[in-house]
C-alpha cells in the first residue's frame, strides 16, 4: 500500500531536487502540455497531407516531429527500452481522451466526459510516474506492486492492488506536480 510516509519521502526528494534547480516541475508540466499539442499537430498534418495529396504537409510534419523530439528530451532525460515511446504515447492518449471528453461534455454527456477526463488525467500522471522514477519499467502494472527505480527510489516495492494502480499514481503525482507552485 502506498503510505503517506512513502509519498512524503518522495515529495521531499522532489523538493530537494527543485531547491538545487535540478528539477522545475512547473515548467516541465507546461512543456509536457506543449509536447502533447505538438503530437496532435503531427497527427493533423499527417491527415491533411493524405486528404489533400499535398506532400508539403509531410515536410511540415517532419519539422514539428523534430521539435517534439528535442523538447521531449528535456523531460525524459534517462530511459531504457520502450520508455521513450511509452511516454510519447501516454501523452498522446491523454490529450486525445481529454479532447473526446470535451466533445462529450459539449454534447451534454457529463458522465462520459468525466470518465474520459479521469482516464486522461490518470494516463498523464502515469507519464510523470514513469519519468520521475516512481514507477519502474520493470513491473509497472504488476499485481504484486510497483518497484521503484534503483537510483534513489523507494527501498522496497510499494504494494498496490492492480485495480488501484492508476488512481494511486494520479493521487501521488497530483500532490507532487503542481503547476501553480512558483
């Protein structure tokens, strides 16, 4: 079970890193939203290029992709295996679920919208959980728990129920990543 002590220890590490200017979560959160939008722009340029048959849109897509990759490196400093791609797809899926939720809300389906907003937020926080070292790529959804990364993570696995995983990560990340903190 993710305890208040575990959360506090992790938050203390984040504050210590911020104090040494190693980490600026407010700026990184803003940057992650910009990256989400760049991913969406890539998608729109892809579809526009195919719908119009004009290859100039594919050239623009490539320019946007290179910018997105450069900016993503500012957040994802150290990764192994599929973490880079997983991170990119978590941001993309989060953005898309947010947009579908917004459309559902516009149509008056608040229940569906709120469900989609929660899923979007959970995926966004899973992105941060992975990239802040709270979630190990070795066993991110293990029913036995979440292993912390070896480099200064928690000393023992955090026991979580599989069904509670995203909710616990979202709750914890929500306490850590606060864009309103200056």
